[in-house]
């Protein structure tokens, strides 16, 4: 199918556009941008830098995609922003490319929904199916695994990891890593339980859900040290993939502690 480029749009001759790409009025597409087949870029959008956008992704008006990172250490290095296929990027969203200090790439996966006013900072790594509600913001170097959901006005500190199928409540400040399937809330995030609704929506069976709930209770009890409880959970649920995903997540190297229930203790 042919491309549709509005006559008021500015598309640099160096940009690469696939088949059936739509570029709306007053949009600006820079010289190193690559738009795959079927991308739809609405009016007044600016896409610059070394930005690659996957097939059938849609970008709504006034989004600013791929421009210079908000990092004082950035010195113009040729970093990239890579966005997957069938992702929806709503109005006034900002996404920045990577930096030399973070691997040179910011990545956003397939089939994500990035709602109005959200920000994805430099060197973030966003999985598939992630939802960021209005004005959710990510500092640099944040990792978000598949199908996590961030509520409106939430803010995630740099270098924080958020596990698969986790839920971050609205107006929540996240300073610590959030375990897979975890649900956090509060002006400084505290772990409030397991994202049971999210697990059901993703098709997890009752046995796996119950195992994750039991493992959660064992992990965050007051008896013994956290490392002792973690080892007990790893041994008891060695054959349960979702529980072992939580165990492996906790065991990975991280510059942040694990978000926990309540306010006390250091895990």
C-alpha cells in the first residue's frame, strides 16, 4: 500500500519509511528515523535522533520521540531508541535514546500502551505488553518486564527493576525493585500483595496463583532472615515456574533493594 504523507509534514530525505506509513499534518521526521510498515504518525509529532519504530505502531499528536536525553553526561554519542511493533504512544509522550553510560540504547517492546504525558528516560528497557497510564514517568536505566502496569502519575527511580505482571498503583513513587506479580502502592511504594487480577487476565491457572500467594506469605513473614526464607521458597517451589521467576528476580544483581510490605526492615 502507498504511503500517505501530508503536504505540511516535514520528512527528511534520509528517513526510511516502509509501506503504508501515514504521516499527519505538521509532523517532523528526522534524517535517521526508520518507520516500519504501517506506522501511523499523527499531527504535530516530532521524531528525531536514531529512532527505529516497528510495524503498525501509532504515535499521537505532540509526542516527542528520540530527541536528546535529559542527562548532563550526554555528549552527543550516537545512541538509539528502538520501539517495537503495534505499540500505541499517546499525546505528549516523551521518549529519549540511550547514553554511553547505559548501553547506548533505550528499548520499548511490542504491543505496549504508553498513555498521555508519560516519559521514558534514557537507557530504559521496557518489555512487551507494558501499560503506562497517564503521566507515569521513568527515570534513566529503569527495567520493566513484560505485561507490567504502571498507574497514573506514578514515578520510578533510576535503575529500578519492575518484574513481569507487576502492578504499580497510581501516584506511587517506586524507589526499590518490584518482584514479578507484585502489587505496590503508596507515596513511597510498599508491597501490598500479589497482582492476582493481572495473573488471571494473563491466563495463569489456579495452582500457579495459589503457589505464588503461598510463596509471597513465606517470603515476607517475620521469621528467620530473608535469605533463609528465600532458600526455603526456592526448595519448596522448585517445580513452579512463576515462583522461581520471583526467586530468580530477587537473586539477580541490582543496585536497588527489594520493595517490601510495610515500612520496616531491609531485605
